[in-house]
C-alpha cells in the first residue's frame, strides 16, 4: 500500500491529515490523544509499519 492509498483510507474514515516535512500526521477528533505519523515514501510502506498505522487508526 502506498502513502497516497493510506491517506485516502484515513481521510474516508474521518481522520484529518496535516503535512510535516518528513511525515504526515493523522488526527481524529473521535480518538482524543491519538496521533498517527505516516511516512512519506514513494514506494510501498513496509508491512509492519502499515499494520501499526491501521491498528492505531482502529481499521484492522
């Protein structure tokens, strides 16, 4: 899964994305205190990193 696909998935599930220099930051008002960094990569996100992002977002 690429960075753009992850961002699209999170946006469709109510997460707000802010841009940083090396990472995007996903914040959701329904999950206070949870901030998910999303690395900026041109290639696919490694499977372990992807799993942790989805798990923290409550999508898997």
